[in-house]
C-alpha cells in the first residue's frame, strides 16, 4: 500500500500531469465567462433586435413575447472576477508545488555528488579520492 501511494505521488508530481490539471481547471473557469457573456450580454442585444424587427416597442411586451431579460453586466463582471480569483489561486498553488519540487531536486543532486573522476592519462574511471591511478599507476594532482 505504501508503494502504491509513493508511485501515485510520483505520478501526480510530474510536470505534465500538473499542467493538465491546471488547464482543465482554468478551462472550466473560463467557460463560465463565455456562458455569462453569451447569456447575460449578447443574447439580450440579439433579442432586442429581433423584438424591434417584430414591431414590439415596449420593454414589457418584449419581455412577455421573447422572454427577454435585461442586460446583466453584473453577472458578467462577477464571472470575470471569479475567473481571476481562480487563476490567482492556481498560480500560487503551482508556484508552491514548483518550489517544493525544486527543493527536492536540489536534495537529490546533493545526494548524487560525484564519487568518481577520470584519470587524465589513461581515461579510466577512478575514485575521486585517489592520488594514484590504479590502472596506469600515474601520479594524480591533488584536487584543490
């Protein structure tokens, strides 16, 4: 069970999975802006044009005939504000996750410090602490 969660954590922390999750969330939030723009702003204008073409002059008659509401800029602005709040939260979340991942990468790099070096004479791989190559017996310079 522990191995399963470790694998799941590794899967989720990969960059492309996180990017896909952000895209889905932002896409869903942006969909509400598009819906509000169409339903609350554009459609009342279109219905107003249609009602004028039908010869309906008063707003009360137009509302009864076409079920037209008023243009609701407040709903549209609210959808934009909701989108911006969602985008800021997602941005902060991604920034925190990327920060945690960079800390983890630095720790992994520190753990994987070089333990070997290449002999400049025979090009064999030798211990980093060696002062003489075990393959060609050349005297090596001390690392400074």
